[in-house]
C-alpha cells in the first residue's frame, strides 16, 4: 500500500537530512543549543559549503566567527583548493574558543581569525585584495552599514551570503538589497527553529560585473516593486513544525 506523507512534519524529520557524521560539528551543535550560542546550524553550514564550492571560492571573508562553527564549514570548502578564510570576531574570548575548535577540526592552516569590529576592519581593508565569497553573520543592526563596504570587497561575479536577513533588527536590509545596483539577490525565507518565514531569511547574492556582462541584469529588467503593503504571512498558513 502506498505511504502517505504525514500531515505535519516534525523538526526531527528535517534534521535527519543533514550530515551529523562529524563528531566535532555534532558536539558544537549540542554546545550551541545548550549555551544558546547562535551558530548557523547544520543546514546553513552545508549551504555555505555548497555555495562556496559552486563558486570555486578560494578567498572567503566571514563577519562573525563566534565559536567557529560556520568557519569550519567554510574552511572545509576551500581546503582542497588551498584557499583560505579570514574571519572577524570582536570578542577575544570567543575568538580564542573558535581557534581551539578550528585546531580540533584540523583546519587552522586555512583560517585567520582577526579580533575587532567588522565595520572598522572593512574600512581599513577597503583597498585590499578582493574575496570570492563573503558571509555576514554579525549583529543584524550592523547589516545596513556593512553591506556596501562588504560588496566593494567582493570581486565581480563573487558571492555574498547574509544570514537572518528578515530579523527586525536588520532594518530595511531586505528591501534595499533586493534592488541593490551591484547585486543579484534572492531572499530565501526559511524555517529555522522558532522562526516563521516572515521572521527569518537567508540572502545569497551574486555581485554584478564583468563576469555577468553577457547575461545582462535580470533584476534591472523587472518592473519596480509594487507600493502596496506586503501581505502578512500568518503562521497557520505555513507548514507547522512541532516543537520537540
Ligand atoms: C551569530 S554569531 C556568529 C555565528 C557563527 N557565524 C557560526 O555560525 O558559528 C555572531 C558573532 O558576531 C560577533 N559580532 C557581532 N557584531 C560584531 C561586529 N560588529 N564585529 C565583529 N564581530 C561581531 C559576536 O560576538 C558573535 O560571536
């Protein structure tokens, strides 16, 4: 007899799709959940890995190291090509913990953690070499002021990824980024534990430039966005995820 899909999926149902084979990442996942450290988690970690590999990224910049969970995913994506990740964290104690975790993961030689404020770092390095991929995961109110300095540091055709872009604290980030003259952007409104799609999103982008010149700009050919207020997505309209 054909099996029918369950009416509602549990969070466990989704979690089982992600790779938990790595004991260190599994331990960091557990530690983050217990200590309420906001790491990206296995789905976003794998997404970063896949995007970096797809872009053949060798130089990666990360804003917001925390304990190094996402940094390990990024370092593993660039390791086979001998690339590297520069990761910025303003809390020295947290940066120290990240360095220990990276040593345990065997990726230290691919990562440089810099301690300090990301915005100041971006200003100080504005004329530095360009990156193939940048990932932003610092405090969300810093997304609007760090967006353009970050875009400038990515090569044409390079990728940018912003996490938690629908958080209220990210201000007008969604609206401005969707029409940014230098970016092809997609906001993926998604399910994270405790969030509905109207409350969270991940935003991957490609930086426009020579690499895309022959394809033209998709976004610029679109009609201007409607002035009507966006419809409110209600929680009961979307797939419900039962808390474990
Ligand atoms: C959400 S956590 C990053 C999680 C990490 N990407 C992961 O998945 O493992 C954000 C981190 O960014 C740091 N941070 C926040 N604002 C910052 C800033 N302006 N400059 C540098 N680091 C910042 C915080 O101390 C925190 O450790």
